[in-house]
């Protein structure tokens, strides 16, 4: 799954009533950029990952807190394979993994099916796409207030 499986170019074309010509490569790339930017903003604000991918974290301490959601621990590897044990426990807003400081944590994060993504997160992406499109020459660096209100309930952060 990619970001274009969350929201397609055709969806944005219909949403913004663009009348996009599929053969116009530059226009299609601009719409793809808007989709990617809006999803990145929502992901960075909430720590939810809207599409599945693998991420790797180099652990620099004995306990690693991870606030990404949804999340699956694929593996925890160590430079010293004799220490190949780790503890994992989930708190309401984050996952904690206890493992040696020199470990590499490999995670699968994100949704595998777009239908499972909470609707307010997708709606926030559409609002951001509209905002970015209508204000493409000048926009503020933060999320618009109406988008924040929509997705604040999903915000996860490390404490």
C-alpha cells in the first residue's frame, strides 16, 4: 500500500472539481505532491501511519518508546546475538521495548487497508489538500485550526 492507495489522484480530481487530464504528467505530479504533503502533515501531527511501510530505529538506550500507530514489531536485532531477547509492552499511547542499547528495532507501521483508517484522519487529508491547493502561493506553516480540531483526538506523543 502507498499514499496513493489512501487517496487517489482521481479522488482529488473529483473532490476539487479539477477536470484533470490524466495525460498531463505535470498536473498529475502536482496532485500527487498535494496528497503526499497532506498525508505527511497528518502523520507527523498524530503519529498515526496511514499506509503500511517498514521503519528501522537504532536503539540508543535500554528502553525505547515508540508512539507510532498502528505498529507491529517485526524484529529486534543486536550486534551481540547472544543477547537476542527483548520485552515489549503497550501503554495506551505508545509501545515500549526494553532491549540492549546497541539493538536495531524493525517495525511494520501503518494500515494495510485504506478502509481501516479512521475517517477523521482521511477527512483531514482532504481538508489539507483543499487548503494547500487554494493557497498554493502562500500558506501558513502550521495546520489550519479546523484540521487540528478534527484530528486532535488521534494525536499521540512521546511523554
